[in-house]
C-alpha cells in the first residue's frame, strides 16, 4: 500500500492511514510505502535553491528527509493500536541503486531481508523515493518516486497487488477540473495507463507503470479519503471490454521549437537530436518539412517546458555547426491526446478527432501517434475547449 503526500499531509490524515492499514492487516502482512507530507519536498528544494546547492550527494540527503518523518509518525500510531510495525528507510532494506543522484535507477532489492523482517513484524512502513548506491550514499528516484518504490517492492515480493492511495478516487476519462462529466474508469491496461501518464495524467509516475507492466503486477489507484473501489490497472488480456477511446489527456507543460532553413543533408537530424540527448533533453513530437527546391528543411519538435531554455541555448551555441537560418520557440502550446486499446482494431478515430478540432476552429501544429494513442499540438488557449469537445465526441 502506497500513500502519497496528500494522504499523509497532517497528523489527522496519518491517523486515517493507520485506520486503513489496521483493517487490512487482519488479512495480510503489509508493506506501507509513504511519501513526505504534501508540500514538504518543495520546501526542502527551496532551501537548496536558496543556498544554490549543486552537490547531488547533499541534495538527495536533504530531499529524502521528509519521508523519514512520515514513516516514524505512522509506525508510532500503528504501535499505539497494538500493531506490530517497523519503520525503515531505503538503505535499511537495502534498495540498491545506480550512481545517478536525483534520478536513481533501482538495481536490486534484498528480498531475503524483507522476509526476515516479516518474521518479526506484520507491517513494514517504508520510506518511498529513496535508495542507496554502492558507495553507501543516499539516492532519490525523482518526483513521484514513491510510486516506483512501492511497485518495485511489490514486484520483488510477488505481491498480489499494489494499491496506490491518493487524493482522487481513481483514474478519470479526463481531468474533472476541466470536464465535470468526466467519469472514473474501472479498468485500464498497463499500456493505456502508460500513455496517459506520459501524456500529462499526474495520477501515477511513468516509471512505476513501466515497472508494473514488466512484472505483470496489478495496480489499483484509489482515494485514502473514501471507501470506494478505485481504478484497476491490469494486463491487457484481462480487460473485460476494450474501449475504442478510454480517455483524453492533456499537457500544458510543452514548448515548441522550430529550426528553419537547415541544409537538407543526411545526418542533420542526428546532429540536432544528438545535441538534445547529450544535454539530457527529452524530445517528443517531431515534424520535418522539406522546401520545394530540396535544398533546405524546417524541423519542429517539442520539449518539456522546463527544458525550453537549455534547448534554445544549445541550439544557439551550435548555429555554426547546424547552419540554420532562424530559430523560433513557443511556450504557449498544449498537447492533447486520445488514448484507447480499441484503436488497434477500429478505424476513424483520427478523422473524428481532427474533424472535432476543425469544427472548433482549432489549428493542429504537430501530430504524433502510436498504436493506442493520437496526440496533437495546439495553441494553449484552446486546451479546455479541445478536451471538452473530444470528451463529448467519443462519448466518454
């Protein structure tokens, strides 16, 4: 069972988590993975920003301290309820990671140690978001990393399920803050959830879904504040019915970069995206147009808004190598995606999407597709109307 920051935001909510654990421990031995209190990691990051800390060792030590507080508090409340509980930090298991501070990858988890702990204790309360590298230094998994901790531990133990408790009742057909008619989805495939997570749905960290899919570990996303069942994320083969379109996702965290007048020569794209890769900038949508004379080309691509400034700087610094005529960037764009397993066997989904956007006078700036997803880039000011109209046209 994993509880996010909003579920452990104060003592009252931690007591509520203890109540949920108390009901479950009658039937199972449990690992409870906790995030820091809501807003705590942001506060810690602010301290690091104030002193302009550039040392990853210290940064990870500071950023992972919030979870130490929540696991200690919850374990203490559980013991008051006469529940045999043990609080543990990542290094005490240990969760072994690589050397990448602030974005560490899990290499190994000692299952035997967990089994030994379970001989003595009924509940292990584990700090999420953290591990330890081979040098003995604390590492963190990046924002949302507690999901990854929970799924990794559940996978190693071959748990029957991993429940992710949050402040929403499950995964919805779109953001209920934009479309009041949005409905909770009862079941999704790993692939659909992966597309939704990568397309802007903030319910689960992308890495955790990939890990669950790799290990065929069923997930449930549910609220810690209600007693309702949540959304089950399961193997595609176990889906009762495959919806043509399951959800509409969106991300305003996009920036568009257009490089005009590049020599149309073999290897030019490799140079551009090689520079992005070297600077750890993730590129998403790509559109290339070649001029009628075949001499010059224009390339448009999108990056995360946080990478906009560095991407622009890298391209400006390499103008002599790339030999382009002009560079234009736009932060006021939004990516809208329709996602569904049924797309693999149904036609007309793209046509319906493009027609709906056209009817609302929304211009498409770029398109990318996969077997179960169509994404378009549009002007950010049209985000809400695009989401609402697509939600309607696919009868979600």
